[in-house]
């Protein structure tokens, strides 16, 4: 018998990167906090980094919004494990839709001060 799905898990909606428009992708990537999340995730194995482990200069509610925007734009996949939500950068899927765009964002760290 399958385990019941928790309320939090039911609320997770993941966009298919193949259906994301360029404008949606650019809007998601426009925010520096979201770009920093992506850069940190790029160096982590899939689903090993929980949302609460990011040192973000925003409130918890605002951080939740940023993660939701990244999910809705096809850049992020999340899974709930107990009370924590873990993340995966959907690099291959996003690159297939927008070749080179994510690479520009990830390379930004070498040019910022």
C-alpha cells in the first residue's frame, strides 16, 4: 500500500523545461538570489542540499518564493524527505531547452567580486 502524500508534497509543482518559455527562464534567472542558489546547487550531488542550508540574505518566506520560481521555470526539482526539502539542479533538461543559458549563469561566479 502506498504511503499517503503529505500536504507539502502535494503542493510541489515542477514545470517541464521543454514547456518553459524563454521569457519565463529569463525572469527566473534575473534575480541574483536565485542565481546564487543555482550556482551553489551546481556543485552539489542531486538531492543532497536542503532548502534551509542555503545562506540567503532574505527571509524564509522570500526564500520559499525563490525556490518556487526556480521550480516553476524548470530549473529546479525538489523532493520532501521528512521535514526537509531537498533540491536538484535540472541542468541537462534545462540545457536541452536553452543551450548555453545556464552555463552563463554558473560562470558568473568567476566574474563577480
